[in-house]
C-alpha cells in the first residue's frame, strides 16, 4: 500500500488540515470529518502511479 499525507483547506472552517491518502487504489471518493471542526467533507481523488492527479474536498451539510 502506497500512502501519502495530503494537506488542504477544510471547506467548512478554512483550517489547514491533512489526511493520509492511499494511492494504491484510484479513483477514490469517501466522506471524512474535518479534524478541527468535525464537519463532513467529501474527499475525491485520482492518482497515476504515486502522483495525485486530481483532488477535491467539498463540504457536506449535516
């Protein structure tokens, strides 16, 4: 399994956060809570080899 820490801005609270992404399976789409404000974020990313070719983090309303 190839993993990488990816930093981005939470779409809810605008804090800089990071997530560990598993690059061995592409594409991936899942929901994870922000580590600062605990609100849900829809994470979607695609990879080619060990490079992230697409990343989005969109807010989900509770």
